[in-house]
């Protein structure tokens, strides 16, 4: 597995944490050889529900290469140990798994989104089965990951 983190917007500690989280998920889910590229972009202020914090995952070309985009707000939350930011990372990793298994895919453009062969482009985010699953898994993995790797007294990841 290869993990690349765009380090121009995150410090080394956050970069290490993201890599640990991606490995933690991939090993537990027994994902085959994959390459994950994590980049940080400016907060999307129009996204009112998340107050600018968001994540987005896409498959790049061939199976096994994935781009996970997170907002700076999520990256800053990781540095501060905010659970919701770790949930976002694992939520996006669940989408990586969904792409890898062929359950989730985009046919040309994001508006043509398919979940297990059914076009779900008109399904709202809150009712989207891929998002519901990703949120549930993200919550569970964030709790497990933080219990193993995160020491709230030290505000940093354990080695």
C-alpha cells in the first residue's frame, strides 16, 4: 500500500496521523494493494451543514488509485484531536473500499453516481446508502482508532 499526503497544508504530526489512520483501516478491511493520495483544500464555506469541513473521495483512472480530498478545517481538527475530523478520514476510507469493491462508482461525472448498480444521483445526501454506510463505519473506526492511537492527555498520536 502506498499513501501520499500533501504536506503543504498539514504538519508532520498530522501527516503521520493520516497515514496511520489509512493503514489502520486498510489492514483491518484487508484492502488489496491500493494507493491513496490525500490532499487538503480550502474550506468550502457554502457547505453550511459542515461549516466548511468536508471530505471527498474519487477513483483515479484504474482500480487501486484513490484521491481523498479533505478541507483545511478537517486537517486542523486532526491536529487538535477532534473526533469529527477522524470520522471524516474513516468515512472517506469507507468510500475507498466501496470503490474498490465496485459498489460505488461514477459513470463519467459525479451526477451519475451508482450504488450497487442503481443510479442514486437523485437521492439526497442524508438518504444516500453509500453515505449512510460510510458515516456509520467512520464513527466506529474513529472510536477504535482514537482508543488505540490517540492520547488525549498529550494531544498527540502514540507511536
